[in-house]
C-alpha cells in the first residue's frame, strides 16, 4: 500500500511535459585541442535531438523499478562507487525532490538509463555546442555570467526543480544547476595509446594528459573541462547528473 501511494505521488506531483528538442546542425569550436588538431578549428556538429531537461529523480526511480539491478545497494563497485544515489534516504527520492535532477549517478548508470529509453548520452561536442547557445535576446557573455555565478555561490542542500535556465534552442538547465555526464567525458584528456583504443568504454578508467586550450580567457569552459578530466566512469557526485540524446526524436511521457 505504501509503495503504491509513493508511486502515485511521483506520477501526479507537479507534472512537466518531457520532450526532446531538435538541435540544428552547426559548428562548435572546442575549448581544448587534441594533438592532431589545430587551435581555433571548428568542429561540425550534425543535427540531433537532446532532452529538454536533465533526467529527474522521478524518471530515474521509474528506471530502477524496471531495472532493479541498478537499485541502490545492488550495483557492482565497478559501475558505481559507494556514493551512488547517496541523497536517497530510502528506496526512492524525497517527495519534494521528484522533479529535481537526479545526481549521485555514475557514467555507467546514466548510460544504462539512456539505453533503456532507446537513447544515448550526448557526445561532448554535442553537449558543448548546445551549451554555448545563449538565452534568446542575450549574448554569450550572459552564459558565462550564469556559469561563474554558479561556480562561486554556495550550493543548496536540495536541488530545485528543473526548468530554471533556458537557452535559445529551448534546452533547459545546462548551466546553473548541475554538472552533466557526456558519453566521451574524458576524450580530450587521454593521450597516446588510450586515444587509439577503438573500445571507448575500456578507456573510461583512464585519464590525464597534456592539453592545449583555444581560449584561456574562457574560465567557465576551463573549469568544466577540468572537472570532466578528473572523472572516472564509476564516480558519483552530489551535483553530477545527466540528460540523454538521440539521432531521432523519441517521445517521453510527462515528467
């Protein structure tokens, strides 16, 4: 009875419309270069779809109900460290946190969720391309201001509901709330043999290396790349969540 009541709360409290946003093709200039690329060279990004919001705690709870092997206490330490879902006191999120971004999730658990949805984690180039788009009517300096303010402010004990910051593509909350996993999160930080490895997932346990930046004045990007470079695939963190991407539009239920 208690479980049924909890599920009903998750379904009916503050529903949001969950959509994937079509991202137009465009060019993105990487902040960091690899040894075989030139400084200042733009990367072409093909059109794709990206989740409108970060994955919420309610959505992740629904994933766990269908995939119990990813429940708290059941995941191998190879795939998630001891902090996995560390803010969940019981079997699910607090009632007032259902529309907040899910955090304390590893790369492996985020990847499993996206695959369950028929989606994938966004590539770094895709995520960064969209993240560089300012809100409608504002310039890129406004984006940097939001990021640097978030870096400098005291973080809340409980994250707010999604839907605060919206960019010109209609994508919410890439800045000012959490960090987000990308599929190739440490792609620019590996060197030599690791980068030549065709099995990307096997290189998720590696990191470090020499980096060169396109723009050292872009402190916001520098911090973001530095954060990713220190991650391992099994790491979890209080302000680290994710969203999914796809090459085709996939309809979700309401949040």
